[in-house]
C-alpha cells in the first residue's frame, strides 16, 4: 500500500492527477486478464471483448 501512497503523492506534486484514471484502468484490465487466464469464467470474460 505504500507504493500506491507514494504514487498518489508523486502525481499530486507533479500536477499529473489526470494520469490516475488511466493507471486505474490499466490495473483493472491487467487483473481481468489474470483472472481470465485459467478460470471457469474465462469464456464469459472473452465475450465482453
């Protein structure tokens, strides 16, 4: 969790808060790929795309 805190502080100090939603979407898509790689839900996840 300290990494996320440091990332938020960095984005706030550098006035790059517009990057936060992009980073969040990338993390969510990565989690979706990991989840769909070997689970029973994989066929349902693939139909979304």
